[in-house]
C-alpha cells in the first residue's frame, strides 16, 4: 500500500521504481535527510528522555567516549517500545520543529541551480506522511519538493533508484554505508557523529551552506559562486575553498 498526503504525488512511502515520476527517474543530483539535517532534531532526544523519565544525556549511550545515534534506554525496555515512542514523537513534535540554519535559503539556491524539486529521503513511519509533507510545505515556502519516506529498507536502495550523487545525513552509520554506493556521502556535524575512533573519509558540513561549493563543482560551476541571499561563512571561507578543490 502506498500512503500519500491529500492525494499529492510529491510525498510517497516506500516507492518502487515504477512509482517514481519519469522526471525523477532521469537523475536526482542531490538529496537530503530530514531530521537533524533540514529540521533541528533535538526535539526527538528530549521527547524520548522525558517519556522514560531520565536525563537527556542518558538517552544515547556513549561507549568509547563518543555518542551513538541509536537510543539505548536502561532497564527492561524493548526496541519495539522505543520505536513506538519515536514514531509518536514525530507525529506530535516534528510539526513545530525549527529548520536548521540557512535551510530555506540553501534549498532555494539548490532548486535554482539544479532546476529540479528538492529531494528528501527520510526514515520515518508511514503514519508520519502527513506531518512530513506539511512541514516541508510550510518551511520550504513554495519551493517544489519530492519527499520519499522509507521504512524497512536501506537508504542506499532509494538513493540508487533516484541516481543521487550527493546525500547529506547526520547519522554516522548511514553515511559510512553509503561510501561505496554514491559519489559524495556528506555528514552533517552533530555531537553523535563526532569524535569517533574511525574517521570516515567523507565531507563534513557545519551547516547546509557548506554544500554550496560541492554542488557547484558537481554542476560544473565555479566552486565559490555564492548566492547573494545566503550569508557567507567568512571566518572559514578560504579553508572551504581549499577543502572542496580536492574532492574526489
């Protein structure tokens, strides 16, 4: 069964190749995860902590000195129960989640330079189709988008079908798994993906502005051709230029 919001064909659950629009099948250069990439994701962490009645820092366990993305609740709590709480949180809290810094401005630029709707690939339950669609409508402010909500399948499968070259995610394991599947897996810096004993050989971004040089290069444009309406990260501008001049 395919689940859509208001019969709108731009938000679809676990799509098959046949269900993808012909225009989408041609090539999707860049795609984005949603939680903690387009939306600020701390609401999820706080919700799980409050539900199980424990400090926020205890909802993610930190062996070997680094945080892990998955929630680990002490005591007799099953993974199924944790997943149910996360799904409830998405339904209740994600509609009021704030966008990440410069999200709307960068998405407008991505749409302008690619000429294609913004592609979002997010791991959520089918029940969240409505809130996912509505949040994107509100915060993309008229920018066309296609949202692919997946569950029970790896993201690399969806990205392969879309032909994605660049994908931005905050989960360390997800990006690590994508290294052999897409050209540029990009890790959005978050506390839970930093300080790892093994450093992934991928690009990291502090916020979405850092993808501008990479996408310019992929499109054959001047790397630092900067949109006038996106504030320039001046303190590290020179380092950004050098960093993207050596992308593989």
